[in-house]
């Protein structure tokens, strides 16, 4: 009986470790999200010190698309590992009241930051460059934005495109062309 319980524990433990839990604010919490003071200049400096890219993710309580991402996309491999190794993720609540300090120095609530930056969908991910010019907002400085829920392949392709700074290449391959090429290279019968 102990052996059976031991085997069950070994099978269940990895699944529970990967599952995102809901926090008191109703948002999904993962081990790759950072709990910071939400001063974006400080977050960027910390991300750079760790050799990671700053990603800001907006979510909201009860968002079925956020749930889909946290249950079906983010916990899958290689996505989960890629996020942990390459991104410093700060979560913001589309309707939250926690103070955020934008790169331009303005202090505002999460919901006012969402309005200022034109966030309309959850989840939405903003990807920051390693250096933000003085006076720019997060939205002005972002190298890419991913509004809404996407499949595993699209999400991994966006993370890779940002982490590899493919947006800086002068080869005519914007994200959509890169993603189309990756779909062909995967050639697994999916369009994601």
C-alpha cells in the first residue's frame, strides 16, 4: 500500500506544482511571477541584472482566457521553463488599485495604468526593451504586445521572438512572418 501511495504522490506532485493558484485578488499566481513594488524602472533594472526580459501581464478576476492560458498554455513545456529562464514577469490587475510607477515617473493605480496604456483585453502581455528612453511610458517603450489568449505555439514564438531580439533584425521578418515560418518548421499538423 505504501508503494502505491508513493507512486501516486510522485505522479500527482508535478501536476500540482505546475498548476496556477488563485490569489486573494482572484488572479492566477505562478512561481515565475514576481511580487514587486511595481516601480517599473526598478523592475527593469532587476530583470536586466538577472539577464532576463521584463514582461508585464495584465489579467482580471474571472477572466476565462487568463484561466485558459494558466491551465493549458503556460504550464506546458517548453513554455513553462522558457518563461522561468528568460522573463521577469510582473502581473497587474486590469481593475486593481495597487500603485504602479510608470517608466515616465507617473504613479497611478493598476486600473489607471491600464487606461493610460490602452489595455483592453486580458490577458495582455507587454514586453519591455532592456533600456527605456527617459520620459517614455511602458506602452511607448514596449517592443511587442500580445493582447489576448493564444495557443502554445504562438505564445512560445512570441516569447522567443522577444528574448532573441528578433524585432531588431533587418531581415523583413516581423513577428507574423517569424510565426508562420515556425509553424512550417514544426510541421506537426497544427496552425499554432
